[in-house]
C-alpha cells in the first residue's frame, strides 16, 4: 500500500500549497518533498520548502512552482494570480 503524500497543506492548512505539490508531481512525475522513510526529515523539508526543480521544465513553470510552493503563506501566490 502506498503512503499518502505529505504536503504543506497538512502542516499549515493552505490550498495553494497542495495545488503546487500536485502541479509539481504532474510535471515532474514525483513529489517535490521526499526523504525515504524518515518522516521527521520529510516534515523538515516541507517546512523549509526544500525541493529541487527538474532541469527540463521551463523558466515560466519554474517561477510558478516556486511561487506556489513558497513556505510563508503571506508571500505565496494567490489563486487569482495563478
């Protein structure tokens, strides 16, 4: 059985974070935050916003994903801006 993906939504309750994680996964084929089986390390990566964008995505999509996955909800892109 696969584990449910953790995303910033679970930790800070924002819809935009989840949308960024879903978009990242759709484009990259994997989740932005991962750390094997170490849940504490995974949570730390999510809280820090520590992920690496794939090289093959466009500059425009990279910018959108960075803005959607911004940790601070006060600085994150809004749904209207997306």
